[in-house]
C-alpha cells in the first residue's frame, strides 16, 4: 500500500493516542493526596493506583508488539484505544480505592496494546529519509506530556474533581479513534509464535515481587511477605533460564545482552525509570499536605525540570554523536542524584518556594544528559535485525523500573511515616483535608528521607554508564521510548 500521501496525517492521529497514554502516566501523581482523602485510603493503597497501571502496562509489552505483527498494528491499536478509553470512564466512576485500582489495571492493558503499534506503524509508513523527523516529533510528544500531565491534572482536580483526570480521556479517546480509523493505513501482517509460558512466568514473577515490596509494611515484613518476594525472584530467574533454552521466538532474546553497551544501558534505563516514578510521589504529598499547595500549585514545582529538559534536549542530542556516552550519561546520573539530595534538604515546613524550584531546574539539566545517550548507546552495536527486539526489551525494562520505583517508594514512605510516629501512613490526619501544624515537621522529614532511595538507585545507573564502550559508529536516528519488537522487514 502506498501511504506516502497520508504519512503525516497518520502520524498526528497516532500521536494523539500516544499523548493520552503518556499524560496518564504523570497526571495521577498530583491527584494522589485528593484521591486518598476522598476515597478514605491510606498512602500504600493510593500508591497502588499508580503501581497497578504500570504493572499492567509493563508485563504485556514484550508480546503486544507481536500481536500487531500478527493481526495488524492498526487493529490492535484501535482495540487498545477502546479498552483504554472505557477503562478511563470506569476509573472516573470508581467509588472505592479497590475499584479504582482494578480499573487502572485495564487502563494499563489498553496502553500496552497501543504503544508498540504506534512505533511499528511509523517505522513502516515512513521511508528512511523521513523516518528520523517522524520519530523526533513522536518523541517530542512524550516530553510535552511530561509537562502537560501534572499541570492538567492540577487544574482538573482543583476545578472539577479528581474524577476528571480520567473523564477527560473519554472525548480525547473518541476523537483519537475516529482519526485512526480514517487516517491510519491497514498494513500487511506477519506470522509470529507467542511465548505464552514466558508471559505467564514474567507476569507472575513481577506481580509477586511488586506485591511483596509494596505490601511489606502492611504485613510487618512477615515470613509470608519475604516468601512472596522470594517466589517472585525465583520465577523471574526461571523465566530467564527458560528464555535461554527456548527455540523459536523468545520474548527476550538473550543474545542481545552479549553486547556490553546494551546490557549497561538497560541497567541505566531501569534506574532512571525507577527514579522518575519514585521521586514524584513524596514531592506531591509534601507539597499538598505540608505546604498547603493546591494540586495545580504542587504541579508547578516541576515546571523548571520540564522547561530545562525541553531547552537543552536538542543541544545534548547533537553532542551524543560527538562525545563518548559515558561522559554525558555519567554527568546526567550524578547531577540527578545531587538534585534529589538537594531537594531532600530543602523539603522542610518553612523553606521558601524558590528553594524547591532550584533543584527542580537541576533535575531538568540532568535528565537531558540521560535519556538520549542511553537510547543511542543501547542499540548502537546491535545488528539491524536485532533493533526491533532490542528496543522492545529496552523499553520494557524502563517500565519495569517504573513499577519497582512505585512499589518501593510506597513501602518506604509508609515505613518512614511510621518511624516518625504517623501510623497508618498519616491517613487519618490527611483525610481531614488539613494536616495539623505540629505534624508538618515529622511528615516533611519522612518525605524528605524517602528521596534518598531514588538518589541511591541513580548511583547504580552512574556506575553502569561509566563502563560504556565507545560506539563504533554513532546513531543517526533516535530510538524513541515505548516501542516493541518490530519485524526486520518493517524497517
């Protein structure tokens, strides 16, 4: 099929759906304190609203790309869009925290169906000489969403209520569906085998690991909790061994990890995925519970980060072709860890607002030095026929990092609040809508101490980046997040 005349309209249609997914990954954090209060939940339960979505999003990513190859990327994209939109309506209508968490699982499944198809379709309908520009625009959508999500979430929560951060997806989803039906072409399909045992092993292992970590405090870190975590680790080890022995099409081709830079970049992307999700949770709770900021006001604390990232990204992108990746990525990881420690130091009840904006700006500078070098380094030495599978594994690892970050931060915040004398995660005080002033100091301390966890995880990414080998040839086309396995014949 000749899609040349309809390439860019198809891209805009896909970008609308992708934008909705990316916004939904950031829009909920700012609403967590309000959801916690209005649904009478504790911190651990409300963190599950994020963890459930990320878990349901991450686990199927290794196989949903192949579903698009087998049944057609447009069909799978539209199916995921319908599921995501319907689940968004369900989220908004939820009357209890348990129902909201369940609805978020279906939202995550819808996102997992959609996101690999957007990358696959762009790869197939754009010729190589225009594919870089298309991918650049597609990648810019994620950057814009990172700023729009918290701000839109704050405005909706303040003006209409937390339900509207989900209801807003319904008209957007309907419009995205109509545009995709009219503008996105039907593409040929390719047969694939599906590693269902691999999906079951990886899914069960991830669930047990995340559940054990996040619920540890609720069960006083009993033997059952440690057994759950151990079982998750064992299943994931079995999954890796199974992938190594499988013939045919494994979910994770282990030969990818023979490339040193690919292996190290995957460690780095897990670290940054962990950090981005984890650091937002204590900051939003602190801003609203202690500083008394509205959801919109608390979201504005992240604007310097997004602005500096947007300004510096093009310059750093050009440096990636000229400078050894260990210097750029290593500097980025180090600066981001410093910014989190700095933020932790100024998260006090009486610190001026401008003192919170300075480390936020440094975060933006730091993140600019992480995303692009990691993506380029991950696939630089891979053979062309491995690029699709490598990108799928890389982006799945980013989502896994985000899941673990959400779960671990939920557990740590609950633990630190209990250590400061705020049992039950401070829920009884926060659910009144106004936290007594005498509790501001212990709550601030607990949230500030929680920031040290992502700072420590970033040191792992820093060490990994320092061992990058110099690429043989520099990547000329960007590797954009959220892709999955794409058949070599597509590129």
